[in-house]
């Protein structure tokens, strides 16, 4: 009887494995694991006392077999084996080790043979017992009828609640395994945004797998104890509920790479198709050998995924620390570029910081899709190199054909070029790959808005806010959509929300001032213009933001003068000159058309 059964709690397969461990103990020692003259004494032993180590009762019990038995008899369920497959694998390994002892002894020196003769009862008794146990476990497991693996969901690894700071580690390991397995051409890996819905929900793997439409689900748990890393992982067959693979790792934190590589390799080995050496190389690729740099990278990615201004700033700090630890860490440089670009949507000066680090990433590793995406954005937003930008986005898609981000960012390029049907189709393809990404959902709203579909755009932004109620771009986009519909109070409310969430971005203040002007609220529009002027004395302020407010007030000459300054400053919001509806009041002016020609957008 297991401790949970003695307490009258709910039972599961780990309960059966405790009982099986008690059987193994008695087979190995000839004694019960929890002896007692009365039921009360036995119950107390089951609940509170550890069994005497089998080797003390029977010196012939191999040390590894003792470890297997005692693990099965752990009083806490999570410390036991999660299923019979794990016991079978460890018993097989023990049997193989024992067999190798007898084989090596047969071909060794006379002294070794004499030693074996002296120990033969120990070796053969242990091997015979292991063989018998394997037969029993095989009976528990039944025939293995699992079909080849073609689709998988990696649920967010749980982290030890006693160490809340370790959440970055469990999330990071999960995301790293997703990214590694996504490199395989014939394995469908569920997107991060979908699986992270199950975070901290103790989801049933079979139910989650059915909802996600996959063949198998990987679950795991991560705990950090000082410099030690404890990782438990299990691959579950969604159809049968059986375990396809499982393992526990107790390693130094510096061995985090090996743990992730082992998990990815084990899963890769269960694919239907034979993998090439190049496939395996991509799955197990290390971007750094420095575990400290890698942990800093994971902290950076953890903060970037929050999608907030504060998160982007923290991500930049962690990625910078990672590159300080390893100056050849291409993925960390790509993260720096990505974070600066994300921040630059609201604080324009951050975009210039992205170029150097993106080029550095590609100098180190030209096969890094993330770096090509970043460079594509830089060529689009900073350099106005339209052909160069398209080349970089296509290269990223070629390197990572399952990258939703690559398709989404290419969609932004297509939209800026006025190729709006292509842009919408491309971002919809990105949504198939990552349907719950707030970034991609919001960007679809923007492309619909540029195409003049303001009603559809408003609905798309509302849908995005259902995914993340504080997503800045969605509030911003919904404000612009309502503005285009002439619903100014709602538009102003959304833009104010976006302005606050963006930590008072001057880009958002420009849009808010423009909307005040359209709604005939000249005092607030003038105040926004004055605030931008004061801010420009301390930091860079986009001339496009100033132009917008003048346009909203009907001051077209001043607006066009500001746009000319924006052109001279190479201000990135001008890339949307051809399609953005906030420029509509100026399109009939020859100076505006001349600007389009000078930018090669006409």
C-alpha cells in the first residue's frame, strides 16, 4: 500500500509503481519493505519511515538495483518513477551492465577470473533477478504499438514554486526545445503561443494533445538547487496515454545544454523518417558554450516575451550581459537587435542601436534566421533599401520555413510597398503557424487597416486584446481604426491607453494629438504638440509625430515641412507613407507626391 492510499487520497499509476517497488524489495531481500506486527505499525512505516537499504539485508543486491527499488518506494509521488517504462529502461541498462561485467571477465586476466569466481554468486544472482524483473515489467507494459511520431506539443515545463526566480529557466528550456525541434522538416511542432496557454495549469497531457491536434506531448519539470539542475521530462502518446520516453536528469547547471540536446535527440529518434546528419546537427546546435551567457540569454528572452516596454528594456540589458560573457554569441546579438527593433516602434532612437548588433550576429553565424529577419527590418526601416530588405526576409524564410515571425515581418515589408493583398496573405500564413501570437494578430489588424478595411481591422485588434489585454500595438491599432471610423471618443480612449502602456511614447503622443485635431479638440492637440517640442530638447522626437498633429489641425503646410525634415532625418515612420491612413489629408499635395517619388514608393 502506498502512502497516498494509506491516507485515502486519489490513486494513479505512480501508486501502482510504489506497490511494485515493495514487491521488488521483497524479491531482492526476502523481507517486506515495511514490516510490522500490526496494521497500525505497518501504516506508520509506510507513511513515515524509509525502508532499510536492500544491500544491508542482502549483500548480493547490486547497488544500481537498490537505487531503482528505493526510488520506486519514495513517499512523494513526484520523486518516484512516473511510469513502468522508466523502470524497464533502467533495469535493461542494469542488465546490460551486469552482462558486460561477466563478458569482460571471461576475456580478462587470470586474477580477474579468480575475482569473478569469488563474486560469481553476486553477479549472477543480480543478473538473474534483473532479468526476472524485466519480464514482470514487460507484462505491466504490454506490447509497444506506438505509431511513428509526426507532430508534437511541448507543454511549458513546470518550475519549483519555492524558487519563483527560476521561471525564466523552465520557460527558456521549453522554448529552446520548441525551437530546436521546429528545425526538423517532417515534424509539426505546436507554436509557443498555443502551448503556453497551458502554463501553470497542471494540464492532462492527453487532453492537451487532443485539443492541440498532435500525436505526442512532452511535459517536464525544472528545479534549481544552487548549482544543480533537476529536470524531469516525459513524452506521452496522446492516443493511448502510454509513455513513449521519459528521463530524469540531475546535473550541474553548466550541463543545461546537454540536457536540452538529449531531450531533443530522444524525440528526434522517434520520427517516422530517417534524419540526416544535417538535421541532427541543427537540432543539437549550440550557439554558446558558456552556461552563464546562456542563462542570461534565457532571462532576456523571458522578458522579451512579455511584450511590454519594460520587458524590452530588461531584455536588452540581459542580452547585452550575455554578449559580454561571450562575444561570439550570435543568438544573443540577434536578441539585442530584435529587442531594440521592438522598442523602436515606440521610441524611434532605439532602432539605430539594432543595426550594429544584427550585422555582428550575421558575421558570426550567417545561417541564423533571426538575424536575417532583424537585418531585413533594418534595411526596411533605417536604410530604405527595399530590394535588400526583401532579400533578407526571403533568406530568413528559406532558413526557417516554419518561422511565423519571418512570414509576419515579410508581411510588413509587403504592406509598406503597397502590396497589401500579398501582405495579408503572408501574415495569415504566419497565423497558421502561430495563431495566438499577439504580435502577428495585431499586425494583421494593421495590414487590414492599410488596405482600407477599417471595420475588419477593428475586429482584429479586439481579437488581439482577448489574447493579451495589455498589448500596446493592439490598443494603438484599435484607436486608429476607431479614428478612421470617426468614433473619436473611443479612439482617444484607446490611444490614451496605448500611450500609458508605452510609457509615454512620443510616437503614440503624435497619434493622440492627430486624433485630438480631427475631433476639433484644438487645445489638447496644441498641448500634445507643445509636449513634443519640450521633449525634443532632451531626446530625439520623430518629425512624423509633429507632422501628424499639424495635419490633424488642418495645418498642411506645416505638416509637409515636418515631413520634409523627417525625410532628411531618415525617420522610419515614413516607410508607411504610401499606405498609412494618417497621411490621407496630405495625399493631394504635389509636395507629398514628390516625397513618394524621392523615396521610390511611387
